[in-house]
C-alpha cells in the first residue's frame, strides 16, 4: 500500500471512530447537565418552600401555610429554570410535576393537578391541595381505628364504647381496656399498643398511606397530562429507605419532577425523573409597628430608625406581619421597606 | 514526482484532520469548564447574598473578577423582588379595609447605583434575589467550530440562572 493510500485509510478510520464517540460524549454531557440543573432547581425550590412554612409554633400548635409553600416552591423553581416571567413555559413545567406532598405531624396533604381556565381562556394545568389525610390504621381483632402522628401521640376510636382516646401510646397501653383481653366484657387486648411492634406498624402505616395516595393522584395527573399532549406514563419512583426515614421524621415536603425528555428533539435519550425532599425550619417572626405621620399611618419593621422617635403607644402594639399592618390601612415605610 | 506531491498533500490532510479533532475537543472542554466555573461562582455569589441579606461592593467585584477569569465577557442581570402590602383607599381617602400585594422589582442598574454610592445594597428577609448570566462574546470553542467545520456559533452559549429567597437580614 502506498503512503498516500495509507494516510487516507488512517483519516477515514480516525474520523469514523472519533465522530460517533464525540456525538455520544456530547449527548451524555447534555443529559448530565440537564439532570444537574433540574436537581439544583428542585432542591432550591423545596428549600425555599420549607423556609418559613411553619407560621406559628408554640410547642404544640403548628399552622402550615400550604398556599405560601406552593407559591414559594414554583417561584423559586421557575427562577432557577430561567422562566420567572414566562407563563407558557411555567405551565409546561407544571405538567411535569404530578404531585407535591406535605407531611404534617398528624396527617399529610397532596398538591394534585386539575384543569383550570387560564387568563386567555385556554385550559391550563392548575394545582389544588387535598384536605388533611390522616395516618389511619384499623386493628383487625377489635375494629379500633388508630390515627397516628409522626411522634408517640395517637388517637384511638373504639367502636364498642363509641369513644375517642388521645395520648401517648405508652400511656394508653397501660389502660385495662387496651391491655386486658376479656371478650365477654367487650375488651380486646390491643396488639398494636401492647405487642411491642408499635413503631414498625406506625411507620409502615404512614408510608403505605402516603404511597397509596400519591399513586392515586399521580394517576389523576396521567389523564390530565394527556390532555396537554404528554404521553409519558407518570409513576411513583422507588424511594430510598433513608429518604422515607427523613420524610416521616418531622414536617417535610416531597416533590416529584418526571417525564420531561432530556432533549425535546430526541426522546431516545430518556426522560428526567427525580424527587426532592426537604424538612421545615421554624420561622421566627420579626415584628412590625404602625406609626402615624401626620394623618397617614406608616408601618415599619424592627430596627427602622423611624421607630426611635415613635411613641410608646405605637411600640406597645406590635403586628406579626406586613399584611396585618396594611389591613389596618398603613402604608409601608419608604426607608426600611417592610 | 507525482507520488511525492501526493504524499505531501495526504500527510498535510492527515495532520490537519488529527489536529482539528484535538483542537475541537480541547476547546469544547474549555467551554464546558467555563460553564462550570460560571455556574459555581454564580451559585456561591447568590447564596452568599441570600445568607447575609446584603450585597457589598467587594462581593460583587470579586464575583465579576471570577467570571472574567474564564476569558469571556458576560451580561449579568440581577433582579431583586420585594413583596409589599399596600392598603386600599377610595379616591376620597376612605380606607376600604383591604390591601393589595405587589412585587417591587429592582434591577441591576439601580442595585449597582446603590452599591457604588453606599458600598452596600440591602435586602429584606423573604425577598427574592436572582441572577441570570450569559456570555456576550462567541466562546473559543464556538470560534474554532466555525473556523474548522463551518458551524456558526452565537453569543450566549454560556448561560446560567440562579436565585431564591433571602434568608437573613443585615442589621
């Protein structure tokens, strides 16, 4: 073989090997980039949503502002996906989020998909919250209905006495109506409370309840997504054992992002499928004060210089939010921007 | 004689092809690294602002210098969203027992003006701060691609978005 022919063979061989390798490498890089970008966006969104979700917590009473949670979640998500002001892309993104789960101490809520009418009269995907769904367990022998919490507190409905008992499960287990087995007197020993498997049963009940509800609402989303041209079959992914442990440990949130093709032009590359979990942080409120300036009332946040000259009557009446102040007819201060 | 000429041409094409592939790969890797650096530095900068509740001149200049180290020029679009609650009054000044919410947006021009004047721009807890960065020039990888294989590249191939809620306030 002459040298020139040899060179041509080398060129053809090099190109035929390097070009497919390069194409494959670029596809892999692109998939990794998309995965990473969406993972970060979801983590940020869940983190921001759970920051300040607990509005009041005096040790026992907790109020979760679910609408605030969804607003924060989607706003941060859209920012990090580069579409904070593009409602078309935002609606498209919402079709890839079948459910958002909020785990509360004595039950859970699921944000599920519905079809609503958009501003321009066209149908768009909307999100609604379910009512609180309890962690319910029915004891086979007695027919008692137990409602669990994420801690040791439970409530029990006894169909024989038609009474509800509440308290720590260790305390209830000491009561004769739960610890003694005397069928003639309608007393059934509670296997759940006295059998030593309370934590295991509680944990399995919570996980099963959540899984069943999420699967149901994911199926609801499947039928809605089809109306918006999504043929992907949404399903609950396998959730790691450690992730479940984090979810049912305390107030937390679970968001699922699924079904978006890595490349819109080439579905062969697969679909994005990720979930993110975040825990709540307790929000310590700062206070607001209304100070009249002439005939116009203005509200200020703690630390504003204008509060230095405020009268004692103004400072004696703090408000918990800027919204409370505006509801009293006060304008925001132009210095401290509350 | 013809054979020698053919050999030189073949050798040149072979060397050019091999070098082109290496050059394309190397510059593509450089672009990827630049994208990673922009992502990382932007995340660090925004997180620092969100955690501290303010942006100082030093923080901003350090961020810009870190971006410039990639060898590209960037457009940095910053947005500060502040949620306000405003009472609703009728035209004749009677309070209607209602209020409206609105986002007051401040963009990089005003943010920069305050940073240059006061050395610092402050945020309130619960505000939103986000940044969009995109390259203004055609990157080195784009230039090499258009030179060697004729694929025209546009500016803005390096782009990143990052932002979220302000977590703390500066007192």
